[in-house]
């Protein structure tokens, strides 16, 4: 056989072999864990592309008991199933998720106050207290896994989390009083798990829920607070040129369906947000890339300004609006 031909065959075999090796090594689940390995968040395990509970291999947190492949808790009392609607690429879907009255009962008894000696707790302190509550985290991680199992695209995971929270109905509910060094004077939103259980919430609670989800998905995330309007929105790490006030974080409205980076929405009591925002960093993390959402948000703003100025909608504008409404589930 021709030596050149033999050499070519050997080279092809080597290249194909290396290709197979790298494909095998890169097989990951939606949380970035390799096939056949446990997640950092026990008891989750990467099995053939799906994140599953495998307590017999990965173990459980100290407060949970291993029962076959599941981790069970004393707080798993009175379960109920909720259906979380979201829009992705113009299609409406839903996640079926089980929540527990026992967890809500536990959270309702958690102290509302933060006591520091020599200093006053900040708004960020209360945000972190709500978002990082440990028992709540263990029960919300299953929702993060549901999102990760839907799509391996990191950016689509963020889109699902955002749309899911935006589509939880907005409802003015009674907030709990927070004690600062024993004095009542600040109201705080309910815990993210309470918002999920009740399937309703205001901007604070919904923003904390979304912050939790994006944080656990690995994103850089923070909270934008508008003092004059007493309004909160989420910031997700993004390219600087698309971020709000060059913070490096894009504005994400949580009270209803909206496009990432669109901060030009109208609010019932005050119209557009006009005051300067304060930014509270929750976690450093990965960034969104240069996604089409930013351009879509700009196009929407231009169309709405034109309609406001002229008092009319052109045929082209109507087509564009209909496309955006379908893509993001907007309520225009």
C-alpha cells in the first residue's frame, strides 16, 4: 500500500480518536457538571445529560435524610403543585413544581431583624438575608435544576428564569416589618419561597426570587433600587455598553413581562422611572453575551416613543410590536 495513503489513514484515525475523546470529555449537564459526576449542590447528579437526584451516591445536606435516591426533610408538609409559565423564543411553556406549606411555616417564624453592634444594617444586608436563607435554598434548588434541565444554553437558562418570575402575578401584599436594633421602621418583602408558594408578589419579593435563581445559575447579579419610586429591579451582568448607567449590569424588570435591558416601562403610579438608582451587588458571576435582547429593547423603546409623539401606529410598527409581543410574551 502506498506509504502516503497509510500515513493519511493513520492521521485520520488519530484525529477521529482525539475528536471522540474531546466530545466524551465535554459531555455536561445544564449545570456544567460532567456526565457521571455529582453537583456541588447535593444530591444532584449528572446522568446522561439530565440532572437528577441521586442521594445514594451524592449524599444529602445535614438537615435532610437519605431515602433511596431522594433527600427528605421534616419541612415537606402539605405539598401543592404550582405551574410556572414562561416564554422562550416565542413559545409559551410551563414548569410544574411542588412547594410545601411546611417550608412557608418555617420561614414565617424566622426573625425579621438584624442586629449589629456599632453600625446600622443596610438594605443590602436585608436583601442577602432573604436571598441566602439556608432552608429556603435547599428547597429552591430543585427549581434551578428544572431550568437547567430545559436547555444547555446558559443564556436561555437566564431567559427562562427571568420570564418565569415576570409571569408570576403582581399583587400588592402585606410586607413584614423589619427590626433594626429592636426598632420597627422598615418594611421588607416576603421571602422568595413565599412569593413562589403564593404565586404572587410585589417588586421586592419577585426581584429577590429572580436574584436567587440567577445567582444559582452562576450569573453576576444585583438589585437596582429607586428610592423616590420605592421600586426594585434586578441587574444581570452584561456587556458594559448595554448596561444601566455603565454599572456593567443590565436592568431587568420583574413585575411583569419585559425585555432584558428595557428600563423604559410605564408604571401605574408614576409613569417612567425618573430618579437615580442605587445598585446593590448580590454576587459576582458570569455575564450575558451580546444577545439580540438589547437590540429588541431599543427597537421597542423607539416604536413606543414614536407612537406617543405621533398618536398613531404604522403598519410596519404593528408588525414589529406583534413580533416582540410573541417573542417575549409582552403585554403591550
